[in-house]
C-alpha cells in the first residue's frame, strides 16, 4: 500500500475498545512507525458508544471522527507509544 501511495489505517489497540478505556497500544503500530519512516495521523472515533465490542445490537447515534495533529517520523519508539497512548 505504501509503495502505491495509499493510506494505511490501523487501530493501535488492535480492536475496538470501550470509550474512556486505558488499553495498551499494540506493538504493531510501533513497529510500522519505526520501519516505514512516515508521519502518522491519529484519528479518534466515538463509535464505541453505539457499536459495543462483542455486541450484536447497534444503537443509533452520530459517530464523530476527529483527525488529530500529525506525528512526524523519527521519534523514539517508546516516546511514540506514550504519545499515541496519551492521545487515545
């Protein structure tokens, strides 16, 4: 995808999480950030309020999508993890 100049979308927790949850950022996003040397644009969604994890029922509501400030490449992987965790 990167060679074709396409965007790659990754959920850093590895799955949907409950709103306001403090769940560890998975190592895959850290590894990709370190090796691809590209900026990351964090995106927050509130879909967890309406589409619960492992839930069949979906509730009506407006899902908000928020594009946050880009994180430039080159940060220490540990610092990058902390930064993503703080934003989520």
